[in-house]
C-alpha cells in the first residue's frame, strides 16, 4: 500500500516502518482484533498524510500490473493495459489515487475506505467515480482504433471488480 501511494520503495519502507512503530506504541487502543487491517491502514494513511504535509505535492503512483496466466495475445493485451493504466494513474490527484488503490486494488469496502481516510462514504464514492472516469478518458485517448478490444476489456474489468485483476508490484 505504501508503495502504491509513494511509488518509491525506500520511502514506502520508511512509511511502513513508522506505521508499525506507531502501531506497536498504540496497540492497547486496538479494541477488536478483527479490525486490525483497517486500524493499520488508518495508521499508514496518517503517516502518509504526514509525509505529504512535509514534502512537495505531485508524487507518482504505483506500478499496476494486470495478472493473468493466459495466451501470448492476452499477455500482450495485459502489458498494453498495464502501461496505459500506469500512465493514466500518475495523473490522478492523490485523493483519487488513494481511493482507487484501496477499493479497486485492495478490495476494501467503501465504508472501510471512508473510515481509513476519515471522509464521508459519499466522498469515497465520488472520488472513485471521478478517478475511474478520468482513467477511462485518459486511456481511451491513448488507444488506437484497432484497440477497441483493449478498451472493452478494461471497461469490463472496471465493472467486474478491478481488485480481482490488479495487484501492486515493485
């Protein structure tokens, strides 16, 4: 997650280390072990926001790769989509990038994301909608007419749950 937000392996390691140290210091505040993942996401998000406040804006997004053990044609399509998505994601504002990462890549619910980011659920939904629309617009501008299948595939992935097809890699 930290790498997805920062696009810098060393910074991501620092963010995770800081989040883990904070979590260990405040472990007594965790009331229910079943909420540990959300609790850790919240801590990591707070560490990330603290870093953003201290640094300049406009950092890049994660490396997103479509994963599929398919035919060479499908592998080529996957690589094309990967490149287009990565390029499109870099242009999203941080708030939209975070929501896309949490919902579509990590598979969290809207209410979980709202809790982590400390925003209303409607804000999560609108940011996600704006981000998905921006991604589709940017990707459709990048594609050539012969790539209709590519856009259709991406559109169907978006509506079938991107978190089942995407993962973050270093």
